C-alpha cells in the first residue's frame, strides 16, 4: 500500500481505537505509526495492543511502527480540606512538606526534590498555568510564594516548574517498570517525557541496550536550552506543544517548533509535531481552519511526522481525523510553493561519504527525473541520510531487518519494504527494480537510482550509486 505523501502520521490508540478492526481502519486511512500511552495503558493492555498491531501488520503486509510513551514524573500538590481553596492575587501561599489537608494559606507538596530545588524568583504554575505563583523564599521544607494570577486551586493539581531544574531522573519507578515490560514486546520506539538534560537519556540507554529507539519529548524550557546535546543522544524528537505551552509563553511555541524541526533536520534525526493538531475533531467531524493551517505548517516545515492524541484515542471520529490529516499533508506536498520551501531549509551535508552519496543520489535523481531512489539499509542509517535530503521523488528503503523497517516507518518520505538481503550486485539491482515496479513506483523502462554499501552487509558503508532501468518483465534491472 503506497502512501501519496511523504510526511508520516502517528496515531494514538485508546478506548475509541483499541480493537483490531479499528486499528486496521486507521492504518488504511493513513496512520503509519501507533502510539501506546503508558499513562493510561496497563502492561496487559499494552501487550494486547502490540499483538493486535502485529496481526494487522501481517494482514496488510507493511511494516508498522509502535511507540510506547512513558508517563514521566507527574508533579502534583496534595489535597485540601474542602477539596479546593480560593486565592487572591497578591496573597502569600505556601507549599510545604507537612502531610495534612491544605487551605487557602498552604498545601502539602509531596515532592522533596521540588522543595529543595526551587529558589526565590522561580515560577510555579499550577493546573496547566491557570494559577501562577512566584517563590519569595525557600528553605528546603517550605516554599513561600506570592500569587501572581489565578484564583482557584484544588486537589492533586499538576505543578510545572519553568525556571527550576530538578536534580532527579526523568525516569520514575513507574517508568522503569513500564520500560521493562515494553522491552519484552515488539515495540520499536520509546518516548521519554519531561526531558530536562541529555543525562536524562543515559539511564534509558543503559536499560534498553539498543533494543528500542529513543524519542525525546521536548516540553520543558530546560530541554530547549540544551537542544543540540539532547538531539545528539536521541534517535528522534517530539515537539510536545501542550506542556511546552504551559511552561513557556504561548507566543514563543511556534518559533520553538521551527527551531526544533530545523535542528533535527540538520542532524538527520526524525522529528514529530504533536498536541492539539486536530483537537476539535474529538467531537466534530471536521476540523477548524486554524487546525488545518497548523498541520500544514508542520508539513511545510519538513517535519517527519504529525501526531494525533485524543483525536484518535478517545474522539468520536478517529478514522476521519487520520484521513483528514492525510489529505492535508497530500495537498501541502502538491502545493507549488512546497518544493521551494523544503529546498530553502535543506541543510548542508556533513563531510562524510554517506552524506555525499545521499546528496549525489538526490541531485542525480532530480536532474534525470528518475522514478525513485532505492536505498539498501540494514541499520537504518542509510535510510535516514536519504530522508535528510528531502528529495522531491519517492525513497524506497529496503531492509532485511524487520525491526529496522518498522523504526523507519516514522521517517519522512521512506517507503519501507522488508526483503531478503541481496546476494551480489546483480541481485541487488534486480531486487530494487522488481520492488520499485511491484510497489507501483515505476514501470518497465523507467529508471531508478540505487544507493548501497559495498561490500554488502557492511553497516555504515554507503559508498555506491547505480542507475538502473526497470526491465520489461518488471522482475529484473538493466
């Protein structure tokens, strides 16, 4: 099943989309990768969803990526005597380590790491920023704050800390248990929530030992300030605009989104844009004009994937949300301005053989108006290099490793096919031409360009280009 677009769609599974029939409908509507939110999924449900996804994968004959999204630290205040309290701007309000019910002067904060880290002048945002406090004094057990805006606080509301770096791991005990369970299943990506610094990735790397690819969710200002370091240690990034918009001024989020996308494109790492992309489709069959423009902006920017959250997980129109997102992407990629925008943002190649080959493959293919670029990739690196170039024509990524094909299903422009490894150069050309014909990327007599590493089966050795004609029988190359 060939997609008529290059950007990928990541759909979240949930109550509206957990059975096998619905998963298949979502795939057929355009979903390329599926997200399991471990904030809501038990281990048993996660295993069952993975099983259903792999069943659909077998039915459709296409590699499907699975992403498990770890919850990360959930910081919340304690409870109140009346379940809530009314506050007034300018008043003093204290968060402390005393485990008793709160009132309109104080509340228990069951997070000693916050009490120890917050300094005078730091902001504390409660309930997604509806209540804003600023710390005036802190002694490690109490944080005396002034109410800046907002007038209500209630039980167990979340706390955001835009100015404070916590000296604890982004991986909670729940996350560790969830990660252990995920690593036992056929999951391709793990998303890490509330990353603050590159060190937050180290523990997950140590535990996973390369069994899954790591996607860092950028949703804190501390992560934005160390973006390049985090990109270097991650396999992909997500612009998680929901929490980012709480911890940073809303008007800065669009610029940060562009900054993250362009930084990832320079590094050749996949980047996903997420949160509220088609939010109104949770309850409506059509999106707002602003939402359509929002999705289109991410596609114009060259993001690898756009994500649906509650729209596909719990909304009334999950299939329509996916198909709408697919249509928006297809229309953007047909827009006459699209090639120029993508070209203008194309990064310079690094001084490596693999980058030089990928650049040459794109230039030759576009100059000669070939039908497709075919790249052999066992580890996925060659596929990523090809996608980094953002060519105007299709990229077919052939891999003998099904896990590689599943991971690459998140990557811009890659049509992934699992195939046996070529035995020699002639077999490589024949196989590439036959698959290009079989997958409807070319007809007999059309030309493709093939990139690979010689000797074959040598990881990271991309060093060869070959132009070939699809034979008249569609089975061989010339």
